[in-house]
């Protein structure tokens, strides 16, 4: 029997999302970024068609699918040149965590809006002095004097989309975790909460979603701002981080496919002397290699999504890290080769590839660096001594 990598429903979803993406395309996103705006029209239409909440439970307005379906949506929008970065954060991380661990009130309050696009949520974990070492997170949560409310204090950095998000899911630590044992807790912090301040970071990376540094100065939150169990934070945290890695892989694969498609079209048409440049192996072979690498990365992403959606969190963790690594490397190589194929034209605004040189590197750096993934695989998978 021939194995099925994707169901007919998945193939139909790919085709439908690709059609939507191609109606907007790279020119739309470039215009939005240049205007300092957000891709509200595309976001709203994707939501209306059920794509944004495809991974969320049906009883809360979602599509009842999983990360496999959501990654298809993001990949195909990326392949059309108009990926939606907040999909990685709002439905994939925050929606997943609330759906799995939130109270019934939290699910009723947030999931329908996350599914239909009327509400968005950012995610805050990275700190200036912690970086990849989550054990050094210093944002603390303590009980208020009355023992019910929470008081949050700390800083976060490189947090996407806080200006447009209705709230941010903040990773903090209960104060007794300072003994050395990691005990993260997750809190929903409304955008306008007193003491919750944001500062936009000046980035060379130009995207619709801006990056922010956050300050939490004794932010007081009600008891129901805590998501899940105070003593089960690590499990809940990785329930969001594995989908983040899978979705980052989808983002990178989509970007690489877009760049490659532009280069292939150019190589077919651009003629030097008497033949299209794509007839020369010096041009054709690197593009073929880029295509192979992207396809291999997608296979690992599909494996990771399958493991996660089937409830194998441990297996999904390994596969999600590998998928993110492979997709990032494939994306950077595809973008670089595509720009090189076009020569000087690859640096012009007309072809829209030069901006991807910076954007493609994001997947190598965030949400976890490729070096930390190699640390993880060498230590956790291969059993080599830990170096950090």
C-alpha cells in the first residue's frame, strides 16, 4: 500500500490557502510594511475562511484540526510571499496552551476570538539576561497580600506584535523557584494592564510585526490570569514551544519556496547569449539542491506535527527541533541561491528577494538558535556529554 503523506483534506487545504495567498502576494505585504501597517485584510479573510483557528477545538469556534493543518496554512501563505508571523504566536502557542491547560472560562473568553481573528495574543518568554537559558528567567510572580491576586515583576525582550495583541502570555517564575528548580508559570497579561509597559526595538529586520522590550513593574493580575496548574508549568510551557518550532519551520519553508519560485521563473526566461541561464548546470544544480533541502525539511516538519497532534510530546520535541533546524538551513540557502541567480536584479525592489536575506536568518536564530538545537540533539538524542 502506498503511504499517504498528506490526506486529501490536507491537499485541498493547501490548494485553498495557496489561492488566497496568491490573491494578496508579496506586493501586498511589501506595501503594508512600507506603510508601517499590519496585514489586517489578509488576517481577517484567512480568519473568515477558518484558516487561523484550524488547530483549535470545534466547540470553541476552531476547525478541530491540529498543528499539521495550521503549519500547512502558514507554509502556503509564505510560499505566496505573504506569511502571517502572528500565526506562530497567537493560535499556535497561546491558543494551544489555553486549549490544553486553560480553565473553562479562559477557553470561552479567548479561543473563539483567537479562532475568528478578532483577538490576538502575544507570547513573552525571552529576557535580556536569559536568552536560550530559560533557567535564568527572572520575571517573578508572587502572591499579593490578600493571597488571591498575583504581582508580576520583570523584563522581556524581542516580543512580537505586543502593540496589536489584546494580551501577552507571559512566562514567569514563582519566587520559590529561585532555589534553582525551574518552575515556570504562564499568565495572561492584558495590553493595557497598569505597570505593563512596552518599548519598540529598532530593527534592521523590516516586517509588519514589530519587536518590543517589555517591562512589568508590579503588574497586578487576578487569580484567573494564571493559565493551568502553578506546579505544572514546564509541561505547559513546552506544550507551546513545540508548536512554535513546527510553525517556525513552516514559516521558513514557505519563505524558501517563494524565493526559489522567483529564481526558477527568472532562470527559465533570462537568456544570455542564446540559452536561458537555467540550462546551465552552474545555475540549475544549486536550485535543484535548494528544492531537495526544502522538501526534506518539510518531511521532518510533517513528522513533528504528526507526533505532536497524536499526543507524543517527547517525540515531538526532538522532531520539532530537527524540523526547525533543517527548515532554517534550507531557507537561508534557498534565499541566498535565489538572489545569486538573479544577480543584480536579486537586490532590486522589483523582484522582492533582497529583503528575504535578513528575514531568512530569523529562523536560524529564533525561537532557539541552531547551536542550541545541536546541543539538544547531541545530548538528548546521541547521549553525548552535556557541554552547557
